[in-house]
């Protein structure tokens, strides 16, 4: 999805038109045994040239012209005067209706205050007898994270118990649906801007996993001021200090930046180097900029040299940011209501008519349920 986000971002910045084509039965065209070498075409936005290209494809394949890009892979593409917004409103509304939470009061945050995730079955928190419902719900929520970065951390936590969920896990998942009900049309916005830059925010939560004490890595990458990549995941190894956990997260986001830079090179799109990476840990910044090897860094020596190499090569520049301003907190921990809304506003854009359409859908759904109940009573 990062590739799609970057490509759409470049199209928005250059004010290009986006079209959608569908190849009928592409798998029936047979295997390709020959080696094919291609070069990128010139970036043109002339309607006549685009029509010629469509005719050429139609002469070779059975093509269905779907016109201007509006909907693909369950994702709506909404055009605005500021750019385009990717939203899964339809998928979200269907999910809310399926699990019967359209008439419920919406929650302000994905996870409740003082949230502690149980990992063992107890007398008051038993294992679910039928785990299929939980697995289907989490699977749909995972797909929803393609355009909803605010639930990435919550879904990351709940997806760890796909094979042995507890009743409390299902309860948390249903609360997450009530949070989605508050704004089902939110999505990632690619805005028009003159800034040609790539920047990233990274954070970690040391020893977050209560049973195995592994830390959580969270980062988000912005291209031209628009969010194109984000991640919330458990680190592969246990970190012995918060600095070590922070540095491992820094190495992860550096890998993502290098991958995006290579993608942009292939698309012949130039960005200004170095890429600014914002971290809220002073010790991690000092270790990255200090060429002297310290005894306390021997446990993550590979990550240490990797980040230093990219720093000395001018690929990245690690900068300090206050914890209150670090957007990556959204992907590493449960935030309070005000903090969550601030971080969310940095990643999203909400169109007013989406909320209006949602309220109409809720009223219709509630009215349908109420009428069916009256018929049953009659």
C-alpha cells in the first residue's frame, strides 16, 4: 500500500488526472517466457495521449475503462480542492452493521483508560468458545488499517490473540468498533503542496508486552506533507534498555525510508536529502551521531552501524522532538482523548458531508431494526 500512497501523492502534487482500467481475465493470457525490459514513460498529463494509450491497450487486451479513479480494492478515492482522500467508509459501515453497533454510543478513543490486556484465561475472563467471530472481526479491522492509521496500534495488540482470544479481547474489539462509529469516513489525505520533502517520526514503548517484555516500534513517514507509510509492530528481540528499544525503532524506520527513496528513484521523483527523522530520545540521538563505540551498545551493534552509515552518508538526519509533539506516539501506546485527537489530525482529513451521510445511514439502520422489532411484537 505504501507504493500506491507514494504514487497517488506524486499525482496529486503534479495535478495529474487518475484513471482506472480493468483487464478482463488477465490470468488467461498465458505465461511469459521471454525477458522484457521496460523504461518508464514520460510523465505526461495530456488527455489525447492518455486516450491513445488506452486504445493501444485495448488492441492487445480485453480492457474495461472505468474512467476517473473513484474506487479500488474497497477503498474510495474522494477528490477535494486540497487533494484526494482515501477512505474505507463503505467497508467500515458494513462492519458496524454486521456486528450490530450502529445504534451504540461511540467511544472517544480506540482503547479505554487504564487498559490492560489480559493474556491468560481466568475465572472472570474465560476463553471464547467460538473464535471464528473474533478472527473474522480482526481480519476486517486489519484491512481497515490501510486507511485508518489511528487504529493500527489497537489492531496490532488484538491480532496477537487470533488463535486463543479471551472474552476481554472481544470486548475490546467491539469497543474499537464503537470508536470507528464516531467517524467512519475518515481516511488518509494526500494534499497539494509545493514542498518536496520526505520526513519521518519514530517512537518505541519499552517492554510493553507484559508476558515476554518485548518493546513496540511505531513510525510514520510523510511525503510532501502527506502520510504514506506507518507501522506498529512488536520488536523481534528483547531490549535491555529504553535507549536500545528506541534505537531499534530508529533502524526500522531507516530501512523504510531507504525503500521509499529507491521507489521514488524508480519513479524519477527527486526529494531533498537528508531525510529528517524525529526522535524524542536524546540518548538515541547521541549514540547515532557519536562514532565512538560504547560498551552499552554492543547488544544492538548491527543496528548501530547501519544507522550511523546512513547518517554519515547524508541519507538521514536524526533530530530531537518533544514527546508531546511526536506523532509516532499514535502507534506505540494508548493515548488520552486530547492527545489522540491531536495525533490523528496530523494524519487525517475529514470531509463534512461524509459525517452527514453516515448519520443518514445510522438513522435508516436504526429505523429498520425498530420496524422489524415492531413486526415481531405484533
